[in-house]
């Protein structure tokens, strides 16, 4: 009787049957690794990971895309930013994010720009949109 579980029983003969044709000239497009939020000359890296997306969804008891369908409240946007910054800024807490936002507004930032130029691009680099939609969103943001 033949075992169906695992790859340990795959023989070289079976492996030879599978042949893939790969065009080496084709370069796979990659997403930007991070979105950068620059405040007081410092770049903060932003990108949501699966673990932080889960935390946000558990906190708000809904999908993040539902949260940002319309412009969310400032506290929701700052919490999304905190989650996106958390893996690279260890120990950063919500009051720290509020202080960064206050500094950003002193430099001329506003709540609408926070949504359009920080939160939405963070979702784009975090894989929330299909490639073509992500490209059009980013192009639109660059043209504003």
C-alpha cells in the first residue's frame, strides 16, 4: 500500500517528471518593503505583519479594510500606525505615537494627510490591495 503523506517517499524518478520553464529575463515585481513616515527628520518604518493585523482585528472586532472604508477617527489611525511601527520600534506605545503625531502636525501635517499619505500607503505595502490597485493608489498619492 502506497503512503500518501509527506515528501519523504518521493523518488528522484517522480521529481524528474516535473519540469518547469522559467524565463530568467522576467523580473518578479515586489512590493515596497516599508512605508516611511518622516517626522522631525526621522524616518519611521511602517508595515503591518500578520500578527499585528490580528491584534488590530481583535481589538476592533472587524476587518481593517472595514475600519478604513471611510476616514476613521484619529485614535484608530494612530493605533494602526502603532501596530505598523511596533516590529521596528520596540517598546513604542500609544502616547509615543500621539507625540509623534503632534510633532508631525507642528510641521504642517493634518488628519486628512495622515489618512491619505500614511495610513493608506501603509496598507498598500502591507498587502491589502491587489498589485494593479496598489500601483494606481500609489501613483494617485504621488500626484497629489
